[in-house]
């Protein structure tokens, strides 16, 4: 695995506690943090599986279900955080330009995981 992919996985794992605590404070339940944990672990496993297919073998159509869960959960979490985070942080500036920037940054950060997951899904179906 290249060093930059290892660094990306480390970034995902290191940011996990902050994300889980934030989601827990916003939603005030246990389901949302568990979904975030599962999504994060699946994301990291897609990256590892791409470079080490024998270590984490994905086979069959259920791989698409895992990938769909990651993408769907991330989109759902973005929508929830987009609506609830400004009120939690007590911010009043809710301009559309700022929301678009947050969406773009989030997409740039998560796009590599989606690509790696998609490639793992294609390999699993071969």
C-alpha cells in the first residue's frame, strides 16, 4: 500500500472519535454513532482490500450493498449535519455559499473512498 493511502486510512481512523462524539451530541441516540462507526470501518476496509485483496477478500454482490451503505450513510450524515450543526455551534451565518463550500470539501475528502470501494466492487464481481 502506498504511504499516502496509509496516511488516508490513518486520517479516517484518527478522525473517528471526533465524528462519533459530534453525531452523538447532535442526534442524542446510539444508532447514528453506530452507523457512522460501521461506515468508517467499511471505508477503511475498502482501501485495505484494494491493495491487499487476499487479506480482506470481498466476493459477490453483497459488496455492492456494503458500498451502497457507505455512500448512503455519508450522504444521510451530511444532510443531518448540514441542518443541525449550525444550531449546535450557535452560528447564525447560514449562507448558501458556505454550505456549498462545506459540501465540496466533504466530497473531496470522501471521494477517494468511494472510488476505492467502487473498484473493489468491480473486482468482487469479476
